[in-house]
C-alpha cells in the first residue's frame, strides 16, 4: 500500500520501519527545522543531511512529488518538507498515519485517506480518524483503539533503566543550541551537556547520551533537547526503541484489521 506518515521523528520512524519491512511504500513529511532528539534513529535527519540510514532502511530527502516516486520505487523511504502534508493530494495514499506527536490534532481529518490512523493523544477514533494507537508505555502500548481516544499525556516520560523525568535534558533558556556532549557519550550527573541561550544545561543523572539536538537550532526554555539512558549500552543509541517498534506493530495490525473487514484501496 501507499502510506503517508506525517512526522519523521523517532516514533514515526519506528512506524515507517515496520511498514517498510512489511513491503509498503512510504512517504514521510516533516517541518523545515525538525527537532527530533533521537536523531540517530529518526528519518527527519534526512532534512539536514540529505540521507538518513536507520538500521536497514534509508530515508532520502526529496523536494517534489516526481522525486518522491523515484526514491520510493528504488526501495527507499522518501522524506519531504511539507508541514501541512499537501503532497497527499498528489500521492493519494491508501493509509495516512499522523505521528506529529503534538498531543493535539494539527489538521488531519478522517477524509484524508481511505484509512486514517492517529498516533497517541489528540485524536478520536471515528471522529477525526478511523482508529488511534496507544502510545503510553504499559500493557496497552500499541493497542488499536477503534472507538474513543488514547490515554492523555501525563507529562512524565516512560521509565527507561529505572529513571523517568531525570533522563530528560531540557533547555535552560531561550536561544541557540550548543551541545557539549554527543550521542553515545557517557556523562555524569551534574556535568554540563549543553548550553542554550548562553546558559549551561546540566545532566540530572549518569548514563549514556541517547539523544541530543543538533547544534545551531533555536530552542525555547524547557524544551526537551536530549535524553540520557542509564543502561549505558551504545547499541541503544542507534536502535529503534522497543516503544516505537510496538507502536509500528499496532499500525500494521490496524491496517490488517481493515483489510480483513473489506478495506479497499479504491
């Protein structure tokens, strides 16, 4: 199937990867200045670098619809800067997946494709999409919700290696992002890991830097700019997370469920 994914951050990338493995054709849209913290496992990195290799798949930046078709036909995933996903009018996707993760609907409607899937809070199945995928860690993660909404955002990140809020690196002030640690670096609690707007940002725990925004982007105070993992295994920096893969499996289940119910691309 032809699948359009709004967003190209780490969760959207996990979804794209699972769908790509299943043989679907993938086109992803993103904003002009993506702010994906886990850049090493985000196809949004292609916006800055032209190409983003994530595990066995490759995302390639394209600039128009014909170029997107060429990339997709070559077996890669196409990524285009298109905040409002207007390319859907040319692409005519069979499935549209909204994974912007804005915690609210940014304009997706149930009429945007034969099957529209909302990821996480902000969507209501049978209202602005056909189904919603749960994104909160726990027994319901990846569940296909066919009536109602996903659990609301708690503001507290899921536990990784025994830590929750401590693992986040947040901007200390508005201004330019200046990383002082790189993805894969081991850092100690209290160490300066970045400077934002000229103000130091300190690690709240010891561990490995799993994600860090790129240098030079403008950030606002309190924005998540990095992520630390207490497990200190470098492989986790460059592997799609179990959470993203689980959500991707949920999207696959939703597609297969609609096919079983007589879903037609026509």
